[in-house]
C-alpha cells in the first residue's frame, strides 16, 4: 500500500517539497492556512484538507514546514494530543533551538519519534529536490525519516540529538552572513582603491580569502555570472530571511553563553538594511549599504 504522509505548511518551500514526495510515489495529504497555497498544492497532486489534524490523521509520518518556532509548537501540540504513538514527526522549518526541543518533548510524551530537519538550498533546491537536510533526534527516528528526506533532498546529515539540526543550520548561516559582509567590505574597499572587481576576484578566489560568498555567490556583477548581483539582486536568499537566521543564532548564543561579536554586528547591519526597505532583496545586496549607495 502507498505510504501516506501528512504535510502542514505548503508555502514557498513546503509546497514544492510536498510535490516532490508525490513525485517519489508517496500519497500526500496537506494543509495550509493560505487558500492560494492549497490551490497550487492540489494542482501538484496533494490531497488538500481543512486542518492540520485532518492532514495528519492515519498518516505514518507528518512533516511541518512553517514560518517560526511558535507555529511549530502550536501545530505539534495539536498533533501530539491526537496522533497514535509511533507516528513520526519531522519539522523542516528553521526555528530557534529552544522551540525545536520543546516540539521534540511534546512528541516524546506521546510516544512519537521526532526529528528537527531544517534545510538549506532555498526555493530552487526545494523545487529541484536538491535540498540539504541537517537532522537532530534519535538514530531510530533518523533512520525512519531518511528515505522521506531523500525524496526531497540530495545531502542528508544526522547532526546529533534533539535540536542539533537547528544548531547546525544557524551556525552555518551565521558563517554565511558574516562572510558575505566580509566579502562585500573587501569589494567596496577595492573599488575605492581603484582595483577592478575581476582582479580582486581572480586573486582572492585562489588565495586565503576564498569562500562560498566569494566564489559561488559573488556580491558584485561580473565574476560569477549566476550570482544574484547579475540579476539586480533579486533573491536568491532574501536579506530578511538572513536576518531571521542571524537573530536565531544570537538568541541561541545568548542562551548558551557563547561569544559571537561578529554575529551580533551582522544582525545590526542586516536590521539596518531591512529597516531601509531592502529586506526583499538578495542578502548579497548589503554591499550597497556598505558602499553608502542604498536608497530608502
Ligand atoms: P512561507 O511563508 O512561504 O510558508 C509558510 C507557510 O506556512 C505559509 O503558507 C503559511 O500559510 C503556513 N502556515 C503558517 N501557520 C500555519 C498553521 N498553523 N497551519 C498551517 N499552515 C500554516 O515560508 P517558506 O519560505 O516556505 O519557509 C518555511 C520555513 O523554511 C521557514 O522556517 C524558513 O525560515 C525556512 N527556510 C526558507 C528558505 C527560503 O529560501 N524560503 C530556505 C531555507 C529555510
């Protein structure tokens, strides 16, 4: 019999992820608060229903892909109260580590195995089924989830116990946010010094300044034709989403007593950029703030 998966949260990421589960041969029953998301989900072959509980009922596995921690805790509270023990719960939203652990505890109290499995790869990766998943939870829960995650992603990592997936996600994105600002500062300085973009790129991309923000996602037009800088900084990965992840990293650092001064500075810069009305631009557009060439 075809395995049934419940899917709650069919937005920009969840919609295409659920569609890939259908493509992989799963039966998917989905719910979203937004009628437009339900309509596109229906077109992708998802059975749409009127509540999270309806989506989850009789499903062996339920996946949630929601905006933030409070949504996940709210939905998992409803589910954990109603689902039979043994139902596998997977949350792929990006949320604070504390909410992730709270959600795991709700599931555990009901005898439901669970994993936090946030993703990287953006909406392009969600559509193409090439997302990276970083999972936290027991080995047994991960083993059950892995084939389902493989239907939506390419690289799947088990990072440790409950919350470890979210921890990996926010640590990675803190590196990304800080390194992008560093690369932008270098290009802005190079411009003032009369150095061509291509010359700086050629040197730094094979020297010790080499990093993903430079070689894959170069924040100036030219050296890397596929980077958003060549496409009027259309996202890509929006600055407001980067700010969300950087804030999650700061919240976790505060709770854990970790010192992250550059992470804190990155929050300030992205908050300023968003406040000036640029939250919808790609996060590499922060170079315009550093050049003093932003409008807002
Ligand atoms: P989105 O806003 O497009 O989708 C979230 C969906 O959840 C919406 O359709 C909303 O209606 C629905 N929703 C909210 N509360 C609900 C509830 N109680 N019951 C049912 N549905 C509910 O956001 P998205 O871009 O799909 O992102 C989802 C998550 O993935 C976020 O945590 C985000 O940080 C993370 N993420 C996004 C990207 C990206 O590039 N968009 C990349 C990596 C991770």
